[in-house]
């Protein structure tokens, strides 16, 4: 990463378990910022829109809900 990150990690490792837990809570709360989540979801939203548009143009065949669920449970080869 970078020097600042490395230094912060080193300092964090020296914290007590209670301090580490408090720091983790703060960092996780920052990650739960809705604007960050919205940005992270945008590629998935774009892909869903692309697939829907292709389906509407008859360029992509749909699947039944049952078939989709069976496919989602299959392990990749």
C-alpha cells in the first residue's frame, strides 16, 4: 500500500483488544456510508440494465425462476 497505511496498521496492531474493536466499529460505519454503497452497486445496476435491454430486443433469452435458482446453486467447473 503506502507508508501511511503501513504505519497505521503497525499502530493498530499495538492497540488493546477493546481499542481494536472500537476502531473496527468506526471503520465499518464509514464503509456503510450509503453514497459509497451506491457507487459500489452501480456496475451491477448497469449490467442488469444491459441484460434487460438485450432481453427486450430479443437478443437474450430469459430463464424461468426455477431454472435460474438451479443454475445459481451449481458449482462452477
